């Protein structure tokens, strides 16, 4: 047993215990987050930490060693981890989303099988499902389907045990999800993620070459026919709340790390008449303003997450109207989280002083991380969804982004 395995030998059983576990992981990650961001190495050790801590099994069935928890807690756990390291918070968030994908689209038998295996073996999930690329093509070869194509982004790639694939059957508009082992000749991860932020997310491109999957493992299909329900479209509001979670976590990490630096290192302005930086009126105003804004959006995010519980608990009963209204609430909190995270990670420098811009401290990573991922889809379209509901009672049509 490794040191970390021994440290995390006890499996949390309550939400408070899971949050405490997430804070432990946050503390470990925060110790050298700036150094690891600069190095940009594949985060094998960081993913091992997520596994050893049990966080990868948070949504898994308790009978197989999982946490048996629900999405509102999962979002808060993602926030905690992201406060220590934004990249690892994103990896955990995407993992939990793809872990849950069996429940989103699978048959009852598939859900039970996938969640049991994933929980017992602590699989780490990646996903090659970028909708902006051309569809991966799927050939129907009798008892099997065969995936071939390329995706520009595959978050989790080389650190994943399994990868979620999505494609369209040749000659149809039928999309098929499947979970496949990541370590196989048919998946080539290109190690070409070289962006200014979220540098450790292993989000580079992937080539998919004749990856064969039995029809029995095509998620949600029986006898090659998909059993559709409205709940299948909950992928977008759920992943958008995952985004909100690590945006807010990164902002929280920036604010708390900045405050610690201001308390211990920032010097008062020589013409301000104060002996300590923490007594400067502009410092008090800055940290009070940013904290109040962050608290407000955190509370909003928690409320929206709780509102979705009836949908997740009764997936067969959800109506298009319920789904649409929930998506609009998610769009609203996504817009606010984007704005507050960008503001916090930028404006903390006003409270730090010029000396804090040294590369060694790495305070810029918080802004780089938020700025990189908040370009995932235009926030203006989120505000449009809210406005359309208010003015014309229009709910968004389910798409890959709404």
C-alpha cells in the first residue's frame, strides 16, 4: 500500500466527509501547482491521487465501493479540487461526467455493468466527443460497430483508463456512444495540447482507427435501435455545471492564495499612511468586492444544482419543458460564473503588487486557466437563452451546446 493509499484508507460516507477528502486533495495539489503548471508534464501522479483518494468513485454505487453521492455534492468536490489546481479540477469534472454517461444514455443493464466495473477498478474516464469536429464515422459490421475518424480534443487522453467515443452510423443520422479501453492500437493520442491555460488536462487530438465495439455495448441500444428519452439530453446542462464548478474553484483558489500573499508579503503604499497592506482602504474594498461577488455566484450554482435533483432522481419522468427551464437556469449561472472568474483572477493583482508578477509565484495561471476554458462556447449565447425565456417564453432546443 502506498503512502497515499494508507492516508486515504477510509472511504468517506457522508457529504461532509467527501468535502473534507476533496480539501485534502486540494491541499496536496496546491503545494506545487505553479511548478507543475510550468513543467506541463502528463499528470499521471495527479490522477493517481484522484484514484487513491476515492474521488473518482464519488458517484459510484456503494455496494461496489463507491460514494453513492449525487451531482450537487460532485460539483462542490470539483470546485475544491480546482481551487488547488484548475487542470486537475477539470480532469475530475470530465471524468465524473463520462462516468455518469452510462446513466445518461445506457440501458439499465449497461448502467449496472459499467458502474460496477468502473467503481471496483477505479477507472479514470476520458472522452473524445468534440461536436465542433466532423463526426466520427461508424461502420455496422453485423454484431459489431467500428469507429474511425479524428477529434481535435480528447480531454484525459493519456491518463485515462477508458475513453468515451461518439460517432454517427454511416448513411444515417444515428449517433452512438460507447466506452472503450484507452490503451489500444486503434486510439492514437497526439500529445499536441499546447495552450496557455489548463495545461495539464491532456486535451490534445486523437485519431480513431477501426476501433471495434460489440453492438451490445452501444449505449442505449437494443437490437440496434436506440431507446430515446428526454433525459438523454441532460448531457449539456450537466457538463455546463461541471464547467461552472471548476471556474468557481479556480477563482476561489486565486482569491485565497492572493489574500494569503497580501497578508504576508504585500507592502502598504508609501503615500497611503498605513503600516500594513491589510489596513489599506483600497485593499479592503477590493477583497470585499471580489469575495461578495464570488459568494453570490457560488450560492447561485448550488441552488441550480439542487433544482436538478428531481430530474436526476426520476429520469424517466422528465419533460422537455422541465429540461428546457433547467438548461436556462444553467445558462444563467454559466454566464455569471464566467464573468466573476475572469474578474477575480485578473483583479487580484491589484491587491498583490508588482513583485507578485514574478513567474516563480505563478499567479497568472489562474487567469490563464479560466480564460482558456471559458472560450469553450460563447457566453453571449447563454445570455440569449435566458433572454428568450423571459421575453418570448422560448426554451432552448437541445443541441450539443444548449
